[in-house]
C-alpha cells in the first residue's frame, strides 16, 4: 500500500495462499490503514510477483475492495464508568448526561450542550463537544 504523499509503502504484506479445497473458497485478507495526514493525497495498491528464472508466476485475485471506516471516531471512543452517567430528570428528553472530572455535560438535543465546570480550569485543558451525522 503506497502512500502517495511521501511515495513510501505504508503497508507491505504477503497475501495468504491457503485454499479451502472442499468448498473452493480462497481465504480473505483484511488490513486497516489509519489516515497518515489530514491533507494526504491518498493511497495506491501494488501487487508484485516474484519469479525466479523462467518459472511462471500467477496471482489469482477474485476481488479487491476498499472500505472507508470512521477511524478517528473509533480511536477516540472511551468507556466511562456507569457511575459517571447521570440519568435524565423526570419529564426531560435528554440523550446524554455525563459527569466526569468535575465537569457536568448535559446534551438534551442536537443543537444544545450545557456544560457546568466545578472548580478551576487549568490552562492546558481542552473540552471537545463533538457530534456528526
């Protein structure tokens, strides 16, 4: 997998050679390539054969598929303790209430965040209120 920004191979791998003879199904290989640069040019796939002398080399690829995944979203997911989740008050339709590290976040609808900070804010702290559709 060649990174077009720096013209280097970000990923080099041998594909499996196994064949399920009973069902005539080739094995599938899966690779995940994280984004390397926000302004990257993309990637190119290269398939190389190695042949010694006059020996014939053949690759039989049925299909190559690329699936984009929300990599940054997946790597930023966090697990919080159940005790930090505040249940919504009666009669309120709140889809997120979170209390952690002296900060209470209430997110009752897609257009509103209510943030209550208990205590002093240090200069190097960042609060990210992210959502996407």
